[in-house]
C-alpha cells in the first residue's frame, strides 16, 4: 500500500502547527501517526523523538525515521519536504512583510500574544509525551533531575540526554 | 534582550559588504557544518557561526531574525536558515541554508530509524530509551521555563498558557482550533493600547 500521499498530507499539516517549536505539533502528531495511520506505536514515537534530541540539527529530524518506516527512502524524503517546505515558504514571504511592519503597533501585540500560546502548546506537547515517558518514580526522577540541572547549570542538553541513557541502562534492565 | 545586542560586532555597511560576496556553496557549507555539529540546540551555534565567525549578519539582525522565527510556525533552526539565506542570496540562499542545516541530522535519523526498527526490542535498548525519553521530558520543561522568562510580558499570560494546555490536553480541541481561539484572545489582550500596563519586565 502506498503511504506517500498520506505521509505528505499528515506532515504538511503538522508543519503549520509548529508554532514556537516542534513540540507544539506533538499531540496532533501522536493522533495522526499512531492512532489514525498506525505507522508506529506510541512508545516508538516517544523513543524516536527522544533519541532525536541527541542528533545535531533541527530537533524534529526524527520525522525522517517515521517516513522511512512507512515509505522507504521516498517516504523519508517526502516527509522532510512536506514538514519543512510550507513553513520555509511562509518564513520567506512573511519575513519581508514583517520587516516593513516595524512601526505597526499590532506587530508587537501579535508577538506578545503568541508567546504564551506557543509556550502553552509546548507544555501541552510535553504533557502528552510525559503520559508515555514518565511512568514511575525513576522516570519522574530523571525528568525532574534533567530540568533542575538545566535550570541551574550551563550543560549541553544532548549530553544530559546521553547520560540519562546510561542511567536507564543501570536502572531498567530486568535482573 | 541580550546585552550584546546593543553593540553590534560590525558596522552595518561592513556587514553588508561581506554579505555581498557570499556564494550559494558557502551558505550551504556553513549551514551543513552547523547541521552536523549543533548538538543540544541549534540557536547558539547559529550565532557563533553567522555573527561571530562569518560576520554575515550582525547581532541586532540576529536577534530580529530570531524573534521573527519564533513567532512564525516552523522550527527556529530552519526558519533562521531561510531568513539568513534569503538575506545573503535570495531564494537559492534560503534553499542552500535549509538543506544544509537539515541534511546531517536527517541522514543520522534515517540510519537510527532503521537500527531502532531492527533492535528496538532488545532489553538493553529499551532500558536506555526509557531514561532518554524521561530526560527529553525534562528538557522540554526547561525550554518552557526559559521561554517563559524571556518571552512573557504580562502576568496574565499564565492564564493563556493554562487555557492552551487545558484546551489541548483536557478538552481535546486540537492544536489548530486552540491556536486560533486562544491566540486571538491573547493578541487582543496585548492590543496596542494595553501593551504598556502591568508588565513583568520594566
């Protein structure tokens, strides 16, 4: 069954939801890729997203893995173009207009108004991921630990995620 | 916002002069390097590379472009690549920038996806990934905290944050409807005449 058209539809749609960051689209991504199209399971989605935080570059490149699973190399390419194309075109067009609107008073209003909404979307994405990722005392301790360390010290987040893989190995291997 | 934003590294005319000489290939290579080395978040690497090392844009432009990138849909990293590429060499510059910044991570996740599909059920990998996923939650929460400190301008903004979370996670309104509904309310709240009152920051 050819999944490419569905991949393009889903990821082009998710693309325009990424206001404030990729995580804003996570609740919708879970529904579409897991519940509707069954390209992967919820734990797999969480795993790919989290591993993607250790990769360099834009932090949503894990979409490549979903595209590859569902549609091979073509699927991977289709997903990347669909996910980054629409917002890239939008940024290209809007940026010029936005600069000209520097004196327009509503410009500040839009920026100030979108800030809490995008933070809320990020948090909503975080909660819907936590449902699958924070399942007990140990995982909660890791999440809180990472949060506190990042707030207190200037550590590279990718290193912390890597260290947490080590903590996971020590904690969760069945004896 | 940032201290360094007030004193750009170069005079504007000097920056423009350097920018004029940049080739599409140079843009692609620079963003490819950023895409391959930016572990743990692209934005600091962008600044180091584009402002400090290459002088393609000055600090003021960088802050301006970043604030546009954050207001628009799309990831900061790719929006910045488009904006900087556009400034240097128009459409082709944008394409060179975004392809460069996405390519290394994309190839890596392509390989990771194949490996994970074959070995994801292994007990060791499941155990490590449990730790990784929990860490990712902590990482997103820290982004929420630092964005809140930087971007919020009014105490009432926390009501909009709560409303957004409840609409998505409890009422299951979906991201688009939530974005439009809460977004319009929040922008109206911050309408021009109201912008100065009761700010968190001076």
